[in-house]
C-alpha cells in the first residue's frame, strides 16, 4: 500500500508537536516537518534531538520557502542538522542562490517543482537545468503545483518523463489560483489519477492540504489522496 502522510504545517502550522501527536493517533507512517517560514526554522531544528519520531517510516524536512540571499548560509547551516540525522530536506529552487552550499547535501537535497508564482522550477525544461546543477539531488514532485501551472497535466507528465528517475517524495493538494493549498476536490483527484501509474507505489506521499482551521481532517484527506494515486483504487473505479 502506498505510504501517505501529512505536512505538520498543514495540520497545525508552527505547532509541530501537536501535529505529530495527531498523526501518531492515526498511525500515519509519513510526515514532513514543516518550517515554511524563516522564523519557524530554528525552533524546529533545535527540537530534533528530543522530538519523538517513532512510528514514522519516512520523515522529511521542508525548508523555508522565502528568505534573502543574506540568510542563505544561516538556513543551510540549520538544515545540515536535519541531514546529519538522515532527514532529507525539501527546498524551493528559487531560494538556492549559492549552488555549492546546497550541492553539499547530495542526495539528501529534494528539489521541488514550483507553482505559477515562481520564476524557476515550473516546467520539465526548468527542472532538467536544475538537476544538471545538482546531479546528486532528488526530486519532490508537487502535483498541485504542476496542475496549477498546466491543468491539462501534460507538463506534469513531461516532468516525470524528464526527472522521474530522481523521484523521492510526492506532495499532493489542491492548489488554488492564489497558490493556497486546499483540501482535495474531485476535480484534482481526477486530474492526479492520470499520472498515478507513473508514480511508483514505494514513493512516500505528503499531503499539504490545509486542515488547521477545520477545512477537512486527516483521514478524509488521506482517503482522497489514496483514491487519486492508488492503483487498486483505480482498478476498482474502472
């Protein structure tokens, strides 16, 4: 069965301990520790030594999505603490200013494709260039970003054809026109089904659907993600 879990930030924003506790209640096997905002980075890094991650089969760490070039060394130094604990780091390519700093993370660096707001990392062509710069890095495929950029999902398919051999993690959500990560709609589920056969079942899936204000709940969103990606579900639907 495909391993599916959640980003802590989608459940409780900066309250990662609360999010982990809620996931553990449901025995969710996958978690992404989220520090999307720069001020969330240091508290989460400092908590790693005593953070209870037992029960999770896959753990990743999402780097801040926005910071200046002046903050880059500080951010990378913090993230190296996660890498030292064998926790891979998901990074947006538009904040990777100094190639050498990030390149040192090797295969623990997961580069994510971007939404329509970002100037790089949106297309297969963009990603080919990025992975030429970072030959050891892996790929975090954000299905919601890809659908927002091209609702036909043609570009998403081209992305998988171009860099799918590097695929190490999948993000799934409904990304609206304001680039907000909403709970999955039936339209998003239908769009993502067209790519399900191209995503190996061993690759961990992380939901980024915001449920921090009761928009949905953990099990409902996991069920929707499974309907979108599980081959067994697709066979039954057919």
